[in-house]
C-alpha cells in the first residue's frame, strides 16, 4: 500500500462563479411572398384566395466569444398559380451570416472563464490534435484518429469539441507556454511520450513499502474551492534516507501520488489541487545528494508534464535558515510561480493563520491548527 487517502465529509463550499446561458424564446415570423411580376393580375375571386405561407423560426446560435447570430430554417412558400399555370415554389433566401455561424460547443464553468484571445488560440490548437497524436505515438499507424485518455478525460482527435473538459485540459498546456501554440504542442507531445514510457498505470498499481512511504504523503480533505489538498511530509519522524535511498522508487511513488490527486479533479468545476509541504525537523544536513537529486527530478517532471494543475503551495514548519535561502532565491523565480507559493514558519498559530483563509477549519488537521482528525 502507498500513501493513505482519506476525505472527511466536506464542509460547505464557497460557490464557484458561473454564468448560465439564458433560454431564448423562438420568434415566429410570417413571411409574405410577392407575386411574380410576369404573372397576370389575378381576378377578384383569385385575389380573395388566401396566400399559403409557412412559418420561419429564428433561433440565436451562441458561439463562444462571439455575438449571437440568428439562423433561419430553410422553407419554401407556395405561390398562387395563375390561370392555366401549375403551382410553383420559390425558396426563401438565407441570410449570408448563416454561412459564417459556428455550431455552439459544450461549455462548463471553467471554459466560460476563457478570454477571447484564449479561445482564438485554442481553436487553432485543437485542429492540430490529429498531427500531435500521430507525432506522439509515431509507432501506431492510426494514432492520429484514435481517442486517448488523459487524467480521466477522453480526447477524440476527430471530435475534440464534444466535451468541454477537453478544452480545459488543452488550455492548461497553452497557458503553461504563454499561449504559444508551437511550444504548447511540444509540451503535449512530450508529455504523452513520457506517460507512455513511464507506464503510469503500472506505477498506480505498484506496491510501495508502507514502513517507508506510509506517512510521507496524504490526500486529505478539500479547500474552500473544493480542490483536493495534498500533504507531503518530509519531516517529523520520517526516515529521509530510506525515502530517498532509491531515486527511481521515490519518483514512481511520488508520480503515483500526483496521479491519484489528479483523478479527483472533474475538470468541470475543479481543475487544480492545493499542496502543503511539511518540513518539520528538516535541516540542511538532512538532505543528502540523493535527496536533492530525487527532488530535482520530481520538480522537473511536474513542471514539464503536469501543467497548471497547482492552485497554491504552502511550505510549513520551514526552519529559519531554509526560509532565508528561499527568499534569497526569490528574484530568480518567475512571478507566476511565486504567486502560488507561500513559506510559513513553525507553530500552529502561524500555520493556521496562513492556511485557514484557504481551508475550512473542519477540513484542516489539528496538527496545523484546524479541527479535523487528520492523519
């Protein structure tokens, strides 16, 4: 067994900002038809004959990031025949705007937050999916047409607009590369290749020594945005030498923990996790060369293959010296990364002061100043 995963009954959550599409009542228009000028004027009896018309219904089609464009259903209108002439029909003309209208695609609360610039890039990026999958799985002849599964979401390269969650996942790669389609493409292709070679399913089914990793990682509770909270315990009574003695084993354990936390995301309302790294009792001498190498490799994997899945990361019980080192390297860190990181000192009061604005007291373990039993 690897790490323990326990989730208490969630406390009332803060509502997510959502916008709902309003229903539009169809407008019925009676369309009169002008008579053909070449026809003879009808007799009085003929003029009293009612003109047969069919209803034309207009319904707005909503395109993400665009205004509503009315579409008109095709219809024909019967023209009264002149004497001795058979009845004729003439088609009702279609507005040219219909030709430019796009079919509305599924939306969720996360895609509704995309900017217009993000939508523009995403649509072009999605169109390249067949080529990207063919490149990622170049040993499979039909890879460009075959659906794949990533973090529990099926991505169909031939129909990527059928599920809003696909757009959410693809946007993560674009945002991680500043909306640069080429760089995002390279990141996605490399991620798919890495997952294939790492063999994610095997790592999830692998058994890790409970005496080594049993208390090293936990997924416990949710934050106020319903995000899973992941705890990495690198201090306390942990035998760090045993944890990092086998770098490959540590990486497989750590990736499995990451994958389990990501499976808790629905990518409709929640698409990120909150992490807490506990360094209680850790000193500079606690981290030998193997520990540093394992940490560096894990950092590289998560930054390269798990884009935009982290909402916030707290480093708690950080010794003063390590805290000083962090701030010394602060100018070297990207502003977007710094915005997600917080270094907290020791003691329940200091830790709870930082965590309670994000995690409800009933979801936060007692060891960090909350009321939950914890692990």
